[in-house]
């Protein structure tokens, strides 16, 4: 059976940009920039992009395109003992999609509530009490929140219809889902520019506070942001590249994807800080305090700011529509990575059916996040998967590509198919810079978490996070522990 293909080069690049540009660009990047030194944060961010993000993205594109398989099959072709690395990466992606879809479900609930601006009285109370019905602690699961569950089902139906025909249906979706959020962001930017206080917000965003550069936490935040935002080490970019033809250009696709993604992050920073500047001017709260509100930025602070504007219903609806359209192509890229693992093994299986079962499993896995303790579980799982499982997977990928298979031989392949040539610095990055810098970050995070339990959660709850990390490690190590089957012995001839 012939392998599926993207209908054109542009469609592939749009799909890769769609996977990269997601919820991470609109709330995670701006709040990190606000928290870690405004303009100065761009320095570690851009260094992380060049030193780790760009080389690793190119590595994923090269492996997928050369091996013409998803993460598990491609790693197996690189070296049979390493297929567990691919499985661990895809499994982490699957764990992420289960809660990523729930965040999109919250956005859908907000979209419906936009026209009445239901949070106008108190955005905080609205989010925690009316939407989440949050329980008093992680030990109190409470019941499932029906509106969130219904929204989650709707989100999964949407995801299903994006992936059900593989690259063909995904290709027709990304043509709209990539430009749409950018257009909506531009409308919101025009709105922000006309508001009082916008320039104060921008000033905080761009004014560098240099002393933060001495803080290792800032560097760690910048590196993990680059991973999350470029969808690295989950097997998604590798899977997408496996649907290109083996002689397609790699270098230019990597530049275009990585630079467009960062440009959209920086652009959304202008929107967010402009609106926060306005809110600060209306409520006499310092902008830095508003920006550093962490994950609550998109569902508490921003909605509150929108409710203060003229025409709040319209702009709130645009904002939440933008969040959903931003998230959808990231969400389905994670599903595609899982589908491809099955379809590589059983090419005669129908994509529609594989997609159905993967989406149904994702929906069921997400139900825990729709309970009253859902936010706590989401927070714990997100922390451990993005700080440990993914870092381990990325280190493993760099070692496999750089040392086991050979960075130089991959570089020769990349240069043979690309117009722009890539220098020896790429091999140095894959072999040394990526594994060493990520290992340092991993150990720094480990020592922080061992010193003080993450967010003060009880140890049994954090145990769930550690169990997920151990499971990833176990899956990676398993093929090394199982003795190789003895080679086939030819039967002795009786005569
Ligand atoms: N890059 C996406 C974002 O910024 C998240 C994502 C991670 C998507 C991993 C796919 C794989 O929101």
C-alpha cells in the first residue's frame, strides 16, 4: 500500500505550523515573558530556539522523512532496540492530548457564555466556581461537570473529523485553521491599540530587566517553552514529515515553521500586554501582577479585561474562537502521531476506524479532568510530562540520531535534499548541546521537585506524576532488557 502524502509542500508547512502554534503561544509565552523580565526573556528564548529548538525540529523532520514511518517505526529503523523511545514519546503526546482537549472544552464553554459575558461580575469566581466547580483539594474528586463533558465530546467530534481521512482531511483543515487565529489576533490587536493604557502594557513587555538573565529558572522556562511550542519530542513533527516524499527540502521547511511560530508568539504578546495595559489603567492593578497570573491568564484575567471593553460580547467571542482555532490543529497533530503508529503496523486498517478508537480513548482518558478536581490533576500531569517525560524523550532522540545512527550521515541526507546547506554546527548541537543542556535542566528540575513538593500537593498525588515518568522510562528501557530472539536455525538435512 502506498503511503499517504500531503497534497502540496505548502500544506505540509501549514500543518507543521498548525501543530506548533497553539495554546502555548497565546497564554504560555506572554505570561512567561511577563514573569521573567519582559523584553529580556526574549534573549534566553531566542538562544533556546537556535541552540535546541531549530536543530531538534530539523532532526525530527529528517528522521520522519528519511524513514517514511511514524515515531515507533522510524526509531525501529534507526536501531531496533530504540523503538521504545518512539513509543514513550507518542504515549506522552497521548497523555497531553487528553487534557489539551479539556482546555479547549473550557474555551468552548466560554465561547457560549461570551454573548452574555457571564463572568462580568467576577471572572475568578466564574472560572473556578461556575465553570470548574472546583473542589477543595486533589483528594476530593467530586462529580463530573456536565457542561465541560458535553463541550469535551464536541471538541473530540471536531478532532475526529479533522483526522478521519488522514493527511487529506488534515490538509483541508489547516488551510483555514492556521490563518484564522492570526486574523482574529490581528483584529484583537487593532482593538488593543485603540485602548488607553495599551502603550504601558507594551512598555512592560519590551523593557528588558537584565538581572533576570542570571536566574537559572528563567533559562529553564525558556527551554521548556521552546519544546512545548515547537511540539518537539512527542513524535508529531516526525510523523508529519513521514508523509513527505523522501527527496523533499528539509532546511527551508524547518526555518519557516520555527520562525513563523516564534513570530506568532511575539505578536500575541503585543495583544495580551496591550489589553493588560488597558486593564491596569481601569483597575489600578500593576500590569506585572496581571501578566504573572500564570495559567489563569486566558480564563480569568483576559476575560475580565474583555468585559471592561466596549462591545465585550463580540470581542470575547472572537477571543475564544481564536483559542479554539489555535488549539485544534495542535490537538489533531497529536492524534495523528498515535494513528500513524497503528497504520504503519497494519496498513490495511481503515484510517476512519483507527481515528475513531484513538479519539474515543482520548475522550475517556480526559474525563478525569472534567471532575471537580480536574484542574489539580491537569496541573500535576502537565508538570511531570512536560518537565520529565518529554525531556527524557528529547535527550533519547538526540542520542539516537546523533550518536547511534550518526548526526553526520543525517546531515549529508539533509544537505542532499535541501537547497540551503546546513553546517557542521548542526551535528555539534545534536550530539552535544542538546543532550547536555537538557540533562542539566532535567537535574535542576529534579532537585527543585525533591526539595519542595510541586505546588504543595500531597505525596500520593505527586506519585501519579512520578508513576507516569517511570512508565515512560520503563517503555524506553524495555527493548534493552528483553533478550534478542535467537537467530533462525536452519533445519539439519536428514540425509
Ligand atoms: N505546540 C503546541 C502549543 O504550543 C502544543 C503541542 C505540543 C502540540 C506537542 C503538539 C505536540 O500549544
